């Protein structure tokens, strides 16, 4: 089973205070870029893999989705999601490593920053492909491999004093353990090539690949984000069955 | 016009001594990975954009290609290519920024480490798409943006003494000037996302994306290449019309 770090009290306490937890989707700097990849949700059957507090599920319902199903491994997250939820949204506890999905049943599979926790992403993506209707869409974000690869992730300075990200280990895929909100958070590093070839091999057609960092406009509004343009933080992908 | 660094005598002298110049395709460490992306060339109409000394053109002819056309901007390179060439291969001088290609005329467009010199890559790729027959294939290598992005490209050490590549400027696309074989070589940095979305928008279907570094087997044979696995050096792409 995937490490369930969200039910670690220290992690959950820290996570609950992030902008994306308090303010919802608009508190996530990458949300506008993800939203631009989404289809019109009216009448769509939507599943969210790693739904957390349910912000995206509620958004999808508000946009007119016919049905919304959110899965998460964390009891803490699901309890919070259910507390504020529309009864038309269904939340279920599941480990994405082994989650079974009904065949040819969804128009959109969405996932935000969950796939990098999975060891057997290939297995999940095969089940995602099978659960989508023909023409259905997968839209997801994942931590960018540049961000995740280094043995010692953290800013240093180049000879001009400019913030620099110390990339190494990029081609050595596998577990990366970092201390973020709690000690010993385990994520799975994969190259962009590995991820995209996995999707292609499973039968997806790639529609959009975005190495996300804040836009110049966002940096103007939040000058403290400037160094986040030095290397991408997230990878956003849209693919069609 | 693109900077024609290959006709700079100092650059050409240095380039002529590289393994890939002396030994041909097998002298390029990434060749086996590129070759794996190629279709069976028998009977195919092939064009090589940035053909250099003509090693790939001769390979394609030897593999049974029906016709082979090589373009390069460098008179020096073309003179060397023509000196050893099969008369069935045609070499022409061309600036890829403005090269016109006949419509629906080729089965394979190949390019090795040339596209990163182009300012208007979008324009060239539109002409490549138009020149391919339906089902035709584009296979190319390009310097990896991780390799190209930094203001100060060059190895440093992390706290454990492990080789580290100083990524910054990744999201700021545009010219990068470095001293490699000669001073002031200008290349154009683009993110992987920008490159792939350009191909998708032009109507290509992505087939394979590989962030190339030497394999563990290659490092065993050439221990001095070990640090090249810390970050990818090249990006290899196969796309179909």
C-alpha cells in the first residue's frame, strides 16, 4: 500500500494550512493552467483520483457534471470532504495502487499531485484507460521530475547569486524520501519520458504537456515566487483515449 | 539566418575531432537509442535536416532507402559529405529557418542535434508536417532543455560530493550563448512542454519521448560517462503525421 502520509497528524496539520487547503482551487497557483485543459464538464461523468478535501469534486458538480466520484486514501481528507459536500458527490476510500474502476464509465479522470506517490503507476493508468469512454480525457498534475530528482533538493546560488536548483540522479528512477511537512515522505521519481511513453503505450494520445511554474503576471503579483521560474515545479498533462 | 557556427574554422576543427565525426553514427553515444525509433528504411524517401558529414544519409541508403536528401547550412560539412558520398544521395545547402520542402513527399524526416539552433522552429516543423506523407514519421534529437537552460552550465558538487547540474532560467525561453568548441555559440532554449505542444498543435501524434543519458551498460564500458546520468543531455522524439 502507498504510504498514507496524509493521515500522519503532523503532515495533515501542516497540509491543512496550505493555501490550496484553506482557499481551495484558487489557492493553488497552478489551478488556472489546469482548468484551461479541462473539457466543458456539463453532463460529464467525472472521477477524481486523490480528491483530498473535495475541492475539485465540488467544482465539477458546480460546473454541471452529471456525476462526481472522489477517491482518496486518507480518512482525514475524506472526513473533511464529506463534511462540506453536496450529497450528489460520492467519496470513497481507496488505495490508488489497487483501486478497481468500472470499464468504459467516465468522461474525465482528474488527478492533482497524487500520481508521484504511486509505485505501480503503470497499473493505475491501464485501469484509467479502461474506465474512460472512447474520446474520454485524463487530466493530471504531478510533481516535476526536475523538482523531485535531486538527492538534496533545495536552492543554492550560481556565480551571479541567481537561485539554482541542483539536479542530479535524474536518470535513476525510483523512491525519493524528503522531509516536507513531516519526516520521511516517500515519492516515486520518473522521467518525463517514462511517464509520457507509459501513456502512449497504454493507448492514450497526448494533447498537452506543460512544465508549470508561475507566469510573469503571477510573479508580479507575488514577487516571492520569482525563483519558482528557475525550474518547473509541476508537470501538467492532458491525454485522450 | 541561423548562426553558421560549423563554418567557423575553430569550431569546425574541434567538431571534426569528435567521436561522432571520426567514427560516424556508432561514435555517437545516443545513436543506438535513435536507431530504435526508426522505421524499416527499405524503399523509404528520407530527408535529413542538418546532415553534417552525411553519416546518416549513407546509413539510410545502406538500409535500402529509395531516396536520400541531406540539407546542411555548412559548406564545410557538405564538402566532406559529398567527398565520400554515394551518388544516389543528394546534398543541398540550406538554412533550415527558411528551407522550403515539397508537399507530401517524404516518409521519414530525420534530424540530429540541429533544431536547437533555430529561432523559428515552429515554422520549420509546419513545413516538415506538410512534406511528410500521411503516416510519415519525424525522428529527431535536440539538446535537452535541462542541459541548455542554465546561465552557467557546468558541473558542481552536492553536499555528498556527487556531481550536480545547476538548473536555472528553465522557464525563460530564448537564446543561450555558450563557448563550446568556439566562443559565442548561440542556441535556442525551449521547454519540453513548448516543443511537444508545438508538435501536437501542428497535427503530429507523439510516439516516443526519451530523455537520453548513457545506459548503465554504457557507463560500465565508459566509467568516465557516469556523471552524464545525473541529468539528461539529449531529448529524442518520434512523432507521426
